[in-house]
C-alpha cells in the first residue's frame, strides 16, 4: 500500500426530508447566493423546499448553470457575487451546478487577472467562498470531493481543477429528489459512478485488498440496484442506495493508498468538448476500448473483477480480463446506454484525429503508467 493522507471536511446530511435542515447548516448572518440550473428544481418541488427552509435569510438567486458548466456563465455569477457582496454559495442541482459553484467560489476570491488560469495554468487556489449544496443527481460525487470540471464555449475546452478550499461545507442528499430524474440522467449517473470506481480501482496491484473489496462491492451493488431503479424509479430504497454509491464512488475512500488512472475521463472530456455528448455517454464509449487497449497493464485487477463481480470461473487471467471487459459493456448496454461513437452520429476516426492533435500539442500523457499518449489515444478513440 502506498502512503496516503485523507481529508474531507464535508458534512453529509442524508435522507428523506433533509432539505429542511438547511437553516441549521447555514449561519443566519450569511448573504447567500443560491445557484441552480435550467429549472428542474422548480418543477420537482426542490426550489420551494429550499426557499421554505431559508425563510428569513438573505438569499439572492443565480439560475441557468448549464450541463457541462460554462466558464462564461460562471464569470457572470462571479461579477454578481462581487457586486452584491455575497459571502455564501448554495448550489441546488446536479454535478454541473455544483462544479460551476466551486469555480465561482474560487474565482470570486482569485487575485490574478483571469480565473481561467486556474484551469489552464494549474495555478493553485489560495482561498474560496464557503459552499453548501443540495445535490439532485447521483453521478459525479462532487458533493463529497474537491474537484470541478468547467467547459469554455469559445475554445471547445473542458478542463478540471481541484482545491481543498472548494470542498462543500455540507451536502444535503435527499434521494426523493431523484424521483424526477429523466431516465437518461439516471443511466448516465450509474455509468459515471461505475467508471469512477474503475478509474480508482482498475490499475496495477499495490496490495490494497480492503480498498479493492470496497470498490468491487460498489460495482456489485450498482449492478444489483440498476435494474431495480429502471423497473421502479419511484422506489426510495433503490434511489438511496444508488445515490450513496455515487457519492462513495468519488470521495476517494476506495482508492486510499492505491494507484489511480483517469484516462477514460481525460479522453471522454474531449469527446464532450468537441461533440457535446453527455459525460456518462462519453465514458461508456471510451472505457471498453481503453481497457482492451491497456489490458496488459490492468490484467490482474481486471481478472479479479471478472471473478468477484461477474462470477467468471476461468483460472486464466488473460481470458478472465477479456470477459470482464465484455461484461462491463454488456452491463452498460443492458441499461440502454449506447457504447459506440457511431450511435451518437460521431465519426470515430475524425474524433480520434482531433483528440490526437490536441493531446500532442499539450504533451498529454494519461493512465496509471502515463503510457496513453497522443498516438495511443488515437488508437483507442478510432476503435470506439
Ligand atoms: O439544469 P437542470 O434544469 O437542473 O437539469 C439537470 C440537467 O439538465 C437535470 N437534473 C438534475 N437533477 C435533476 C434533474 N432533472 C430532474 N430531476 C432532478 N433531480 O439533469 C441534467 C444533467 O445535470 P448535470 O448536473 O449536468 O449532471 P451531472 O450531475 O451528471 O454532472 C455532469 C458534470 O459533472 C462533471 C462532468 O464532466 C459534467 O460536466 N463531473 C464532475 C466531477 C467532479 N466534480 O468530481 C467528476 C465527474 O467525473 C465529472 O467529470
Ligand atoms: Zn465522471
């Protein structure tokens, strides 16, 4: 096991009716900016619950944070925060709204010229406004981590940053709010969670049996709960289990002392940046081809996964790894998730060329062994 340090200051408030706890979680003196997306919270009653819980508070609103949150939108919110002296940000929505809020929190306190430099130049964030959230979509784990992914319209870029200053102070997870999710978003979230677990688990073995058990247990739970939620989207217990899988899929608990990958996300983000496909869709397309391409590097963990998640019996690791990759794609397909670029009207070779050129320019190297360079990325995407 490698050395590690774990820190997560987020208070998780989980369960039915927990939005009413907001008043307990935010100090009454705060000048709140409530940030939300395109209006789903108004249709499913979440907006009303938040307003009720914050009666008597000083709350301003900023709406219109889009899926794959845009730098341009965040900059408008940063102007508002500064102009109105807001000192607490409340995100009410999915991972996009929360990621946008994290960038706003850091950007509002940024002392350089343009907060975009945090994304492009790797400038470390030195402070941020406090954040709380009501998370409405199980997928990103953003509610219990310090990452955010921001897109820029003018350059077709999608870039990530992390900083311990943007951990939410609290996250309210009320699974009943997910009853209103469109089927597509439920499926995207399950795939995103699955792939987060793969990025954290499926690398090379450094003797972390407990962490492996947690990761494989997470995958088994997802595979067990997914058909239940498709059959009965209004079942609270299933929604609760799926939400907790999503949160634990990317709070980094399952990867402590282990080696991480993140190449499927690195390539997937480019597909979203160039073609606008959903985050979950991009991952479902890339993961099976990437695992095939890097099978030798991941064989031991793939074989373990094949046996412990899919009940594969063969003692041959290479064969077991192949079966794991096949079963993962079958699982995605069983949810109705399409796993080929052509299913989304995208030409694989064209996409591969664009990504190769961009990675070559940036000198990108991905994966646990840094072996996925521009050319390997081309090979992976061309096979998608
Ligand atoms: O905008 P509204 O109207 O709220 O509608 C949203 C949006 O259209 C809707 N929605 C959310 N909760 C709902 C709901 N509709 C009905 N009922 C509800 N309860 O769903 C749509 C998608 O929402 P979005 O927030 O975009 O989805 P998600 O949570 O999957 O977030 C995706 C973004 O997170 C980034 C992705 O790259 C992408 O930009 N990621 C963030 C990570 C992190 N911070 O750690 C890690 C991930 O790997 C990922 O990269
Ligand atoms: Zn993801």
